[in-house]
C-alpha cells in the first residue's frame, strides 16, 4: 500500500499545504494563483457534490439505460454554461467548456452506468453502484463546474465525455462511432477510476493499464460429450496463472504486487471456462480470459486450439478480434505522476507497475485514438477493510471525501494540459 496520504482538512477538504495567496509550484503552467482559486471554488461545492453523488447512487442504471443520470449531468453542465449535447452514443452526454484564452483542447471521460447483479461479488439481486461510477460522474461534473467558474483564467477548451455502457464494454465504442472525437477534436484524453488506495492518494499507470478480454467456444459432439467437456474445462482452467482473490488478505497482497516493479503480475493469464448443453445434444465449452501483455492473445488461442485438438470431433470458434487491452502511454503517465506529486506530495502518488488481472476498461478504445492518462483515485476509508474500496464487491463503500480530492486534482491537471505547449 501507499506510504502516506495527503492531509484532509475539516469537512474532508483537501489541504494543499500552501499558505494563503501562495502561487502553485513552478513549472506546471497553472498561472499565478489558479491552483488556489481551484481549491477555493471546489471547497464551496463539496457538500453539493456529495449530495449529487448520493442522488446518482440511489438511482443505479444499467448500461444503455442511464437516463436519470444523464439528465442530471446535462442539467448541471448547462447551468454551468457549457455547450451540451445529449444522446451521444445512446445516453452519452458531451459538455464543452471554452476558456477565456487560447490553448489546447483536452477531453475528460467519466462513466455513468451501474454494475449488473451478475458482475457483483457478494452483492444483491439488483443493479448497484459498486464500481464507483457514481463518484466518477460526480467528479466530472465537479471539475466542469469549478473550471466554468474560472473560465476567464482557463486557456483552451475542455471536452467532458459522460459515457454510458462501460460495464458492457459498449459505451466508448458507441460514442466514438457517433463522431464525438471528430466533432470536438481533443488533443488528448484523461480519466479517473476508484481504487483500493487510501483516500487522498492516487495510483498512476505509465506504460501499464488493464487487460483486454477474449472469448472462445469449443463444441463437442457425440456420445460422452459431457464427460469430455468436463475434462476440457479442467484443462482450460489450468492455463490460469493467477487466482481470483478470495479474502481481504489476498486483495492486500495483490495491491502490493501491482506496485512492485517486475513483480508476479507483470505477465499473467486469468482463464475461466464452463460447459453447457446445446439444444441438439452437443456440449459447448466456453472460455473467457484476460492476459498481459495483450500480445499474448494469439499464443493463448493456440493453446486452446491445442487442447481442443485432443478431441477429434471438436469445433473451435473465436471472434475475429479480442477486446483490446487498455495500455496507457508512458510519458503522459509520468507527467501526471510528477504533476500530482508536486501538488499533493510525493508520498501521495504511487505507480502501478502491473495490470489488475480481473478488470477491463473500454477507455482502451479512446486511448487507441488519443494519448492520455488513466489514474486510480484512492477511496479507502482510514482503518477500513480493503474490500470496502475494491470495485464490484458488495461491501464497496467508498470514502466520499475522495470526490473533493478528485475534483481539485483533475481541475488543476486539465487546466495545466490545456495550457501546455505540446501533446501529452
């Protein structure tokens, strides 16, 4: 885990450690006093943003059905004076904030959908915000509102993409297909995700990210197909090199390993397999896996074909392409790391040296089109079990003070990037 955390003042407000009226650390292009103005404006919004998060949390909506959330977002962005477009890629919302000076166009993405019951670990029978998207959306709205109040000091433009369908890996593709990047023409894109780190801290991902997803099917026919399918399922499952964490101690160990250079998660395969009967009497074995690095997909498909070849009647089918891994460019990741350390303190930012084996992200599709960053925002309460800060667990209960941390940090980062002289 992280060695330290930034100070959280009264009411959960981020303490910058700077005296009143002091300028931001030099070299980060925020302009005289803009960092303090961001903190001051954000401080006045803390309570209202927590109320917004609780409203979104009470109305969890599945992928493609984020109507209540999208309406809340659109209303808030319009009230802040942004140019707003709704219905982008389904229920997506786009808000464009134009600054008072010339600069670059930078995008920020926040996802809106809740976790379906079959993707929850120890959750309930209904959709629920167990992945932190209610915080992600709230932080995006907060950043837009803060920068809108400071637009005269903002250079360039910020494009806010409130995306549907992340859990279904469909929303990013739909927004891109709707032409959002061509219309807004951002030079780069950035995003946050809740993570099992102490509140007030960040984990950055230069050169790493999250794995993609691949699926395949192997159909067995004839007498004894069920028995052969059971053996094949066992053989396929044995390709896994990592096991899903079952206890809090397992989660703690995994998070430590993620921060270990050249550690045990630098290269992995996580495989799941099962069998089901087909209506014609055949048995279909389905395999789903994530791997790192993504270049291993052809190798693993060959291994699956090799296992299927032991059964002469087996028919193997793979989709044309695996869903891509999210690979974060190294240089932008180092730049956001250095920026956040200058703003929050060195011990408040750690680096992810490996990918989480069990999670994917359709932000990958944006990063295939644009440079950018994807950082994890710590939401773990002091003294709380790690499962309360780990997405998709039924116990997920993030510290709401993380909202203010995310708003202040991302507002400052985006204003820095719009004023920057070169792409990230």
